[in-house]
């Protein structure tokens, strides 16, 4: 049980995919203008990560033992198909969210955080339960990063920001400060 807790906290905080490993930066910088949109995209990321973790475990356990050289292409196919499923579900259940996410929902297909999850979980030799916990932690970490940046960006609209650093420069400064704050979790929880 302690091992599962550590896997979750490590993926959520210590080795956060976006803030520590710098994976998934496209949606991190692109979809964080509104808090609600960022949160919903984070939930979509969690769902796709869980599906990807389960599918990559099944592929790695029963199929890819015979053809390990097909790992990368197999994982890409699984990610693309699961994102298509999420896109169809969101389009049917919440057309306004689908419109709000725009181009960024299909970008989950090329989100390196999701491919990184599939590769990291299989490289670490995680079983079914460990892979599921890892996916939940990683997805929660990506969601946390999206929500943090979106909330700070919403607050900066009310502030008197110098013209020199408005826009992308300010977003990168904020992202860097949040990333440095997350580096403190490595010292708090120690290396494992």
C-alpha cells in the first residue's frame, strides 16, 4: 500500500509530468486562459491517461512480448484511438466544452505526457494496479498544473502588468515559478 501511495504522490507532485519533466507543455501554455476550460481538459487528460495505462499494460503483457520493437507505434495507436473516443464523447455530452477546447482536444493525441506515461509505466515494470495508480497521479499532476497556471493567468488580467512582459513572457515566468515551487516537493518527500 505504501508503494502505491508513493507512486501516486511521485507522479502527482515530485515528478509532475508538466512542471518537473516538462511533458505536455502545449496544452499547459495553450489552454490555460480560463480556469474552467483548463480543469475540463485536465479531466480529459486523466481519462485518456487511465485508458492509455490500461491498454499499454495489456499490450505490453500479452502482445508486445512477442514484438517489443512495436511498442512505440502500438502506444501511439492506442493514444490516438482513445483520444478520438474522448472527443466523440465530449462532442455529444458537452458541445460547449467541445467548442471551448477547439483545436486543443485533438492535440491530446500528440501530447507527449500521455506517450511518456505509456513508456514510463512499462519501463518501470508497473503491473496493472501500479500502472493505474501512476496514470491517476500523472493525470492529476497535469490537471493540477493546468489549473494552477489558469488561476494565476486569470488573476493577472486584473493586475497592472507592464506591457513588456504581457502575454507569453508572463506565462513563461509564471510557469517557471510554479515549476520551481514543485521542485520543493522532491526535498519534502525525499528521493525514492
